[in-house]
C-alpha cells in the first residue's frame, strides 16, 4: 500500500471509530465525548502507523513529542480529531481527521476524512471544485471571524460561512460550498498539513497570507502560520507585488484575485 492509500485508509478508519465513540458516549457529558474521541483516534492512528510504517516518525496533536522525528526523513503529521467541539455536539458534521506525510521538506501525501459526511478527500487526486459564481463565500470559524476575513469579505462584497474544523473548511472550498478560507490566527502543523495537501491536489491555491509558500519542516511542534486556500473563479485577476512582501500582515485595503487554472490569490496590500 503506497503512502497516499495509507493516509486515506487511516483517516477513514479513524473516522469510523470516532462515529462509534460518538454513539457510545451519546448520553455522556460533552467533555467525556471529546476526551474519548481524542484518545481513541490517537491510539488507533499511532498503533496503525507503528505497524504499517515502523521506521517513520509521527507528530500528533494528542501525543507526547518524540525527539526522534528531528532526525527523521519521513514524519507523519496527524490530528486525530480536528474540531473537537463540533464532534461533541451531536448532529454536527463539520469535524475531521487529518493524516499527512512530510518527507524531505515537502508534503507528499495527505487525507482529510469527514466521518459524519461519509467523505474522505485524499491525495494524489482530488476532484477540483466547480467554477464559482455569485458572491464569494468566505468560510470562517464559528467562534470568531478574523479581521482579515472580514476585510476580504468587504473588499470582495462576499458573504461569511461559519464552520468548525480547518479540515472541514478546506473541504468546503474543495467541494464548492465555499470559495475562500482565510486564516490569520496561526495554526499548528497538524491543523494545516493534511488540508494543504488535499487543497493542492484539488488544484487550489494554498499559501501564507502574504503569498509566500505554505511550508512545514515536520520537525517543530509549535509551528504556527497564517494561510488561506482558495477555489476557482470565473475571471482572471493578477496580484500586486505586495503579495510577496512578507513580514507582518497589514490591514487589508484591497483584495485582488489571480486565476491560474482553478486557483486564485487573495492579496493584502
């Protein structure tokens, strides 16, 4: 089984396990449901990777950090349950399982499972979204919409779509139920790795807010980045040089789009 197939299988099976946990703890307090989901999914993924890829290192949100991964050429980056709050709320579907593989300074495989929706999006081939139409839909967190997302909404005359996990948000862009995911609050590697791999495989643009490439070393636990993923758009727009200036994120005064196949950039200027 190659790495793509393994990522997809493990994300899917962990998701099936989480559905069972959800049913088992349906009458329990939400806090118990969260804890059980995190632990059982983590334990399953760690055991499966130890069996299937014993020479590889693993970085998990729920696990103790293992320094061996600093010397490893291959590191699996997993989030056993992304969107714990949504998982704990019976009936919600916007939670996910992330499984990604980093190798030699690049993401080489990834899968995002949406168990409550019965869907797993996985490399190497992800169906691109349909061409966008109407007002741009910017997907944001349920608890807070980042100022930069509000600025993009206003600049594009778009609308906000509230959703839970990062994986669910990127999946919404991939599936065409949203058009842009803009995030400026920082994320850990396990939040972003699998969603970025999936977005790229669907032909989407995924980068840091300033337009520089999204990257991960696979070697640091506290990595945080600002990024966005964007879907197709019917008309080409080209970004200003400010797209790649780097540095801190300025207040958005203007949003521009750049189409290259099924991608577009949102640039801060």
